[in-house]
């Protein structure tokens, strides 16, 4: 592809929050008709840089140039008017409104107080994106995640954006929807739009992007053409060292059965049965919507199941109708939700409160019924912060101000603090950087070595094949036989995931 002249230039951009340097002299250049990957670990400065570009933050130093002219992004509205649109990882659609209403929301065209139809403009944008068949009268909540992503992109184009920032756009997409999104990105590039693509999936970045910039600790660690680099080199730039072992091996051995799920039925799970042994990492693969999350949520009692039993090694058989999160914790089960913001963390609380939510009675007198010993709690939290290598100012920092990877570590620490033997981990590495992923993989191996049993749900097949001891695949609520992971190939997994055979 023949990349054209620079359209966007960020020059010597710096930003500091109190004593924390978020960005230090960052330069970024994106040309017209170019897909530029912005890569870096959580906390490297990517989000701060993009918020400056979109007008949400003001830089302490540095300049922004569009088309060679210096501009000032005073606020997000100014950024939009100058042609910069941000598409966040968490979609910002109004689910109860139709596709057409979402596309026009905040950009209604009126004449003498009457709203004028923008159907012609909408049709042109959807045709450009290759989705002219998108049902405009359908409420957005009825669309799949991939189609909702298209609505977000179409809304950006209707606002006359020329630079589109995509933040982790595939984190909730299936492989099919991801390929469809890449097709849309290529159409936009060919139509001379500039795309800044932020992702922790390096294989995606190398596939879709023309060029890259890597940030590390608020500084540019490297930049160049994607064709001239490799995933190994990008990882080295991200973390400052080579990463020879993506899936670290921690010796652990399977013991006696710890959890036996028997004939679980619900709105999605359809006769699911499997056994989890002590000291085992058991993987659940499958496409989005296959029933993986619904299965572990039903086992934990967070989602209703119609029939089925779980048999616990030390507690006997329990009917699923008896389960709820409080009872499951008492039985030694714990769940890490895939939805970190809404279920995994209490964003209005601090680090300490989030870590000890499931184990507060441990820090209260009178056998858990007395006053909370906040000094004892804080000592324990500080120990966890050190052990889990969580980057924060201390136990009382608001959890919402941490980077995504550090938030994920806090969410996982809550499970470790509670001390349950059976851990149900639903997409524990989604939306976090490669260095933090390796830490979590190693921790899972260490927990298995301690005799914990782990059910590991993931949409990322390489990590399932690289980390688990045994693996099962789900298709439309049904589950395959559980087999040792080495007996599965990627082709076998995808065959069952798509056909059920």
C-alpha cells in the first residue's frame, strides 16, 4: 500500500498527573490512508495519549498538527469537529434505540425545528462499510456485538471524522466478526481514512496495521513499518526484554476429583457434565455465545439453571437450584467474571475494599460479627500488592484510576484472598497486555501446584492450548468430551466449536 503524506502529527507530547509522569515527549505520526497500531503494556500511556488526541485531556507540553496545521483540542466536542472520533472498547450505544436513532444521536439535522432524515447519508456510509443490509429500524440491543461495532464506526463516519481511534475493538468479537471488522478497516483505509488501532493481540496488529508505535513507561520505545518487524521484536519493545516463554510451565500434578458437574441444564447449557481434579487447569473453548460463560456462572449460582448437580469432594452433592454466590463462596467456589467493570470490581471503591470484599469476616472481631480491624486489613492488602506486583499508590487508591491490567490483578487477588479451592476464571486475560498475561499464566500454574482446581474460559485458543492440562469445547450449549490438551489441535477445536462434531 502506498501510504500518503502525514495527516496527524503529535510532537513532544507530555502529560503529568501529580508526581506521576504519564507521557514524556511522545511523537506520533499517522498518514492519510494508513492503519497505525499503537502498542504497549497497560499503564504505558496509550489511553492518556488518545484522550489528549480526542480532547478529553490537555497536554502539559507538545503540539497536535492536523494536515500540517497546529490545532487545540479543548474538549471532546472540539476533537469531533476537527475530525477525530474515538471508538472505545466498551461500546457507547443506546441499546433501547434503533440503529438509525443511534447513528443520528447528538447529530440530528433540523430545519425550522423539524428533524430532517439522514437516510441518504446513512445509506452511503453503510455501503462504504459493506453493511448496507443493516436493519435501521431494529433496536441495537438485538444486534450481535460485531454489528454493534459497525454501528459505532458508521456513527463516527457520519460525524465527518477523518481519524478513527479503535481501542481494543476485537476484545468481545468472535473470529468471524473480527475478520469482518478487518474488512471494514481495509475499506476505510482505501477510502483515505486514518486509523489508530490499539490492541493487546499482537497477531491482529501485525495483520491489520501498516505501521506501529510502541509506548513503554510513557515514552516511545520504537516505531516503524509493520512489515519490517516481528511479534517477538514488538514484545521486546513493550516490556524491555525478550519474552522467550509466553506460556510458562509450572510443575503441578492432578489429584483426586474436586468438582463433578452432572447434567447441567439451563437456558443455554444443555446437559453439560465434566469433572475438575485437584491441581488441574481445565479449559473451556468455544465461540462467543456457545455457553461457556453461562456454564461457569450457573455453577457459581450467578445465573439460573433448571437442572443439574455439582458434587464437591468435601461437601457432597448440591442441586444447582440451591446455589447463589454467597453459598458458592461458602462451598469453596469462586468466580472471576469476564465483565470486569460491572461484575468483577466495585469501581467506586478503593483497592483494599475490592480485594477483601469476599473475605471481610476474616478482619472482623467476634468471629466475623464485630468491628472491622482496618489496620489488619491494610497490612494484608499491602502484602498482596507486593506479591501480585500491582502498580498503584497504595491500598486506598480508587480502583477506577488503575490501568486495566492492574485492575485485573486486583480482581484476581480477591479470589486468592478468599482462599477458595475451585476457581472459575472467565476470560481472565481479556484486554490486558502481554506481560501481565504471562504473570497470570504463571500464577495459574502456581495455584494448580497448590492443589487448586481451575476452570479456564477463554476465546483465545493459543492460551488454552498453551496453559491447560485438559480441554473441552462447547457448541450451542453442548460440551465435547474432556481430553488431555495435547490431544487437541486448533483444527479439532474449531471443528467442534462450529459444527458440534
